[in-house]
């Protein structure tokens, strides 16, 4: 049975399961819709949190980025895992004890201000839509390759599925769907990793294979990668190219951004008790570790297999996976020296970086690109980093059922996180904007209707972001974490641990963090991308890491403004004392 048919079967079964769960768990109240009526078992919540957490960035893009960046890519591993621990131990138990529906609800109550609530909603929507762009992009890539549809159509199909279970089931439907999605995605990630580890290192445990010797030789895998990279003009795989300050800031931005991500925080509102929130955090960490400890091995395996399967190969004899990904535009080949052979080396193959394809076929049967070749180097291949995990089973010539399984897993990872983000956006609009601010007298039934309408609109906007993404999946997600670090985390942290912070300080801090961080990212990524290099960055800090700098701006402005205006009322001090009680 071919890979495409198997993919249809695997994806069809998984989608049927998700839709069935949504129908079974249909939300009947706002409490069901927002927080699953606080009735989720800690183990199930831990699994759902892990699925929410392990997005398309984790499943699809993280290993791809590490594969190309080597040691520099470790910032994603360190930042995301460290951030989750920070969230679980530092913020989640207190926010669960507060016991409401949303993060803006806490901010509005803690800072006794609808203005603070509205600014929090603004920041949250900005963060969530930035984050969700990466998820929908991941969905489009999977559909386009394995089901042979256009990337844009793939995004639309993903939108339709998410629409069904997010709008119908709310948090209750999403939670139990995410439990199923976690099972699918982790199985899909580990199975090919184990297969490939056996093939390359003779060790069935990828984490050990990563540090082991290549089969049939005394050469260690990482030594081989270092040598291959040097031969092709890259830096050693195990060496740093980023400055220490940039590595530190990216890691910190991801870490503190994680602790400020509303769609992960709200997961801890769904369990019955504060103690259950702590338990589910521990379970989630175990479930997350299964993927995150495997990712470095997957990255290394993919890098070795990719180089060995294409370097100096006649294009006419190029492996099927190469031409398959070329057909959907995520690989391109430009024969610079006209020898008919594929040459992969350091540097961008094309002017303009991303390929623009003509409708013509080249001399050797390749898809012709209209870009001028970049003559500053000998590299002839453009490859989208987001495809490495998806292509890895094909490159390693694994059975078709494994290829299909990976496709289903990637969709599960992307859709689980997209659904969580959409619910957060929906709840913020219906609960914090409509119910708590603009229309306080609406009924619960009307609020639930607004929540569903908001979710539907958010899905449409998210789809547009997926069709027109601002970067690689993991890059886009990194921007979202930077924005969360510079806006949401400081007001949550200070709101719990510093009683004197008032509404004026909170609002000023969030706005300053948002403006500074978003402005820096937009300038280097969209306005003047040609200036996006270390010599032009402030203090050598890249846009991916600037959220940490923005966080300090937020802290500084918030504290300074707070001293100018009067202290919060007595009821706020009493609220903080109450949520701090063990």
C-alpha cells in the first residue's frame, strides 16, 4: 500500500476520532466552554497540556532548525523546557487558586481596572495570532506533501477540522481531543526515531544513539556530523556561531515567554483543585520530555541522511523524496555549474532566498526557478527547514506506514496547539471584552454564542496567517514567545509577588513591552530585513531574543509608574494574600 493511501487512512481515522470526541463532549455552559467545568483528571490534563505545548514548532520545525543550526538550535530546547518548569512551579498554582476563566480576567481583577483587562486582551490576541500562524503553516505543509494538495488548501482543511471541535466542544472538547492527539503525535515522533537510530547507530534508544558510534565504524555520530559540515563549508555541528549574549537572550525570551503563554496557563484552570494543578504540571513535564529528549537525535539523524542522500548525486538519479518535496515548492535546485549534479554547501543558493518557480521544466527534469543564482557560493539547493522531520522517514527509506504515521502526528501537533490558542482568543473576546467590559448584562447563553462566533472569526484570521506566514514555523513561534515575555509575564509575576504594583503601572508596563518588542521585530523582519544581522542589532540581540529585553522595559516602566500613582486598594492586598496561601 502506497504512502499517500496510508496517509489518507491514518489522517481519516484520527480526524474521525477528534470529531467524535467533539460531539461527545459538546459544551453546554460557559464553564464547560472556557475551563471544561474544572472536571479534568490531572493525568488527562497533563497529557492535554503536553499536546497543547508540543506544537507544530516542536514536532515539525524544532528538529529542522537544530538540524541546520547544530548547537545554536539548543536555545529552543533550553528555553521551552526551562520556561515550562518556571510556569508550572512559579505561576500556575497561584493562578489556579484565583479560580476564574482567563488570564485577562486575573489581570483585570488584580489591577482593578477594565483598562488593564483590555490591554491584556490586546497583548494576548497579538501573541496568539503570531503563534497560531506557525501552527496553520505546519498543517498546510503536511497536507500539501502527503495528501498532494496545495499548501493553501491544506490550511483551509485544517481550519475546518479545528472549527468543528473548537467551536462545538470548547475547552471540554479540546481537552479530550488533545489527549488523543498527544497519543498520536508522540507515537508518530518516537517510532521513526527508533527505526532510524537502529539503522544509523544500531541502538534502539535515540537519546543514546545520538551520542553513540555510527554502525560499522568507530566514528561517533557527532564527530561525523562535524566532519561533514566542515567539508561542505559549514561551521562544526557542535560549535556555536551565535554570540553568547544572543544565545542567552533567545533562551531567556523563550523561557519567560513560556511562563506568560495564556493558552498553557489556562490548562491549569481545568482541574478540580490547586493540588491537581501541581500534579498535572508534573505529568505534563514527563510527557513533554519524551519528545524533547528525542529531538536532538532526530535532528542529527536527519542531517546525516540528508547530506549523504543528495550530495554529488546526478539530479536524474535523485531520490524520490527530493523530487516530491520539490514539486510542492519546499525544495529547489539551481544547477550553477551546469554539471547535472546536486551540490549542497554553505550559503544561500538563490538571490531572494526563497524560490520562485516558473511553469517550465529544466534540462534535467527539475522545476525551473526564476531567481538568479547566488554566485557568492557553490550551494545549489534551497531547502525549507520545516520539512526535515516530515521528510526524515522518506530519506531513511522507512516503510510507508511510518511515513503516514508521521503525517498524522504532525497534524495532531499543529491542530492541538491551534485549538488551544483559538479558545484563548475566543474566551478573551467573549468573556473579558463582551461580558466583563462592553455588555455586562448578557446572559450565559449569549456569552456562549459570542464565544463561538469569536472562535469562528479567529479561525479565519489564523488561516490567513498560515497562508501568508512571516517566517519558518519555529521562528514565528519564537516571536510569539518574545511578545509574551515582554507583555504578559511581568504583570502576572508582579501581580502575585509585588502587592504595590497598581493599575497605572501594569498598563504602562504592558504597552511599553508590546510596543518596543513588536517594533524591533517588525523593523528587522519586515521593514528592513536586509539589516537583520548581528552588526545592526541592539547590543547584538536578535529579534528572536529581544522579548527578554522588552521584559525588562516592562518591569522598569511598571515599577516607575507605580511609584508615581497611589497604591492599590485594600481588597487587592487581601486578594493577593488569599491566592498566596498554600
